[in-house]
């Protein structure tokens, strides 16, 4: 699922960022269906024309009108689980990270459900604030997350870490939570989302954002994160295979603000992995490293420079839906 950028949001250069979204749509539609949220009917027509021009597979692209504040689909989109073999849509509360307008974004999942987009999947609305970018699952009952984000007072100030832990176990059907207490990507505006830091490649492998420059502002925090990752164990009690992802060079906007470039923000789709690219010397290394983690999938680079200028990257603007959720 993508929520397409529009002129009514915060994007500084909508035509430029649409180039990235069209590249995403073209790549995704080669492998699977794609649901696109459009601001209004005119926006939908514009998007569909752009998709045709960019050679997306139109039979796999489904555009639906669902007005939005912004395009960070990972955080306002539905979180899906399987319960007794049946897909279930969880609509957690999205509050704009406690910083930005979010009323339209927070209503998108319910609107899609009421429009019949999710077919026979069951739907549950939850009061707990939770963003999809703040959690990472191995698909086998283990969740990886960060203390700094989930326990941030902008989210659920009345809940302790123990409360949050219990709610996640109950609602997501998990039985293990690995809490990272360290790690940062300067410029990330989400208070430490896990999808910028460390990702499961399979139940025994974690790829993580690294920093080798001792003078970098993120060095100490990322070193502490690496050390903590080394203490984690998989379900069999063995250390995880840890795969170090290179750090892109320093990227800044016109004002000198550091931009949150991270290769950990990759997206796994059917048959492929989409990897952020930043016109950076480390781009080929990141592609090769991630390809080694997914030998059975094609690895495709996507230029994400327009995304980091707005504070996120590739994984942040997408949300996967399990097979059987989209209505025929």
C-alpha cells in the first residue's frame, strides 16, 4: 500500500517525489498487487496517468480515494496479522508522532475497510498509539523494537514499558519482544523507529545500520546498539547472524540539516527486495550486502533522495498486506 503525495501536504517538491513513487509503483507492480490511496478523484486520475506513463502494471494497481495528511504509509497504514489462519486488520491509533497533523491519516484504514477494500479480513480498531515503522517481526512470534520510540511520551504517556509489552503480546500474538535501548539515525523524526536501525532478513538474521566513523554524531549510540544486538538470541537460543549495513556518507539539505539516510529501510516484496539508494559511494555495497541476505530474490535499487529530504525513506512510505486481504 502507498499513500500518494499531493500538494495539500508537507512535501516541498511534489513532482520530484512522485518520481520516486512511480519507480516504487513500477517495481512493486511487477511482482504483486498495489493499493494506492489518492487524495480525491482528480488526484486519482493524475496518479493513474503517471503510472501508465511509467510502465507500471496497471492490472495490478488499484487506486482508491482516501484523503491523507501525508504519505508515511508504514505508520498510518494497517498492521496485519493472521488469527486462526484468517487475516485480521489492526487499526492502531496514529497521532502524527505527537508532532504533526494526522486526522486524515488516522482515518484511512477504517475508510478502506468500510469501502470493502480488505475483503473478508476482520477489522479491529485500537486506542493504543503504534506506528508500523516502530516494530519489526520475524514472522514466528518475535518482535524487535526500540525503547526510545515506544516509550516516548508523545505516544502512550500513561503506559509503562511493561504495559506496552503486554499490549503488543496480546494484540499481535507474539511471545518474545527484543527491546533495543540504543541506536539513532540523525535526522529521523520518528524518535527512533526500528526500520531505520535493524531488520529481520529471516528468523535467524538481522541486518543493521552501522557507523565506523568515531567522529560521527551517531557513532556511540550505534556502537552500543551493535553490542546489544550481539547479546540477543534467536528462538533456538543461538546468537543472531548479524549483517552490517554500510553507513551512507553525510547527506544534508540546503539549510545544512542532516538527512536520515539508512539502508536498513529496505522493503521485502514478493520475489524481490527494494533497497534505498542515495547517489552515495556506499550504494553498491548496500545492494550487494542485502542481496547476500536474500539469495532467492531480485534486489532493486530505488532513488530515495527525495524521501530523506522529508525525513524518511523507502520502507517508511510503504505497508505490506498479506495475501487474501485485498478484495477480488
